[in-house]
């Protein structure tokens, strides 16, 4: 998700499987974005503005799968915070939209806590949005078809490939095996 999509999500936008279900993948329904645009740029005087999804028709949604690890985290978060279906999934202190400055401070603290100093000082994962880039790159490197990655990301395939194709690596050995398995040119027959 884009950060402005994550802060707009409500608990009811998350479909969690039962705790004992064999398939622990959750689904995230993304339908709204609330980017920080500044009070001077909104009609309401609020910092955030509610919008439809980027690059999508008005009212259009997209569904993204959530890894079982995310399912566990979200289930625990909803329980710990005693969130109800209509509540924002990620809230500010008063239950409103989580401020970008809070997200950025938390991300900086998390990076500092887990990364060696030389990596923390580097551009690696410096912006919250870099998480999105990392996920899309990983999906492509894991062999998820670009059309599927584009659908989950809310991008077009041309935009996805223009941005991420040069990041795809490590697939050559698998591709060679697949090509070999498909067969080669037929052996010439003796016309004699």
C-alpha cells in the first residue's frame, strides 16, 4: 500500500481468516487514500484530503493479499487496541488520521534500532515509501507475474516495468531450467 492508503484503512477493510484456518492469508481492501496535502490546499482546512485511489476510476477498489505474518500482526493489533469495524486501522492519539510526521519518526526509530550505523546513515530504506518499493521488487524477483504485481500495487504494467524491471535479478538460473524443460530444436533426421 501507499502510506496515504494505509492511513485511510478501516478495520472492516481487512478480512482476517479464522485463527484455526489452514490458510492464514488475509485480504486488504483498498478503496480510499488520504494524502497529507496541507491545510491551504484542502477545501475543508484539514491537513489530509480524502481521494479515490491513484490511477483508478472514481470509486474503484483493489484487493491485496496479506502474508500470514501480517495476519498475525493485524489480528493482535485489532485486539490490543480494541478496534471496532468502523475504526481506522492505524489511528492517531485521538482516534483520527495518523499524522505523517508520527509515521516518519516511528520509521526512523525502527531503522535506528535494527540497522548498523553505516546502513542507517545510508539511503537504504530511508523513506517509509521505500517499503513499498522493496515489496514490489521482491514480488517481481520471486517470479510473481508483473500483471499481478501491478494489480496489487495499483499501478499499470508499463509503470511497474519502467520503475522496477531493472531491479529484477537472480532469476536467470530458473529461467534457463524452464527453457530447457520446454525442449530444444528437434534433432535433424537422416534424409538418407
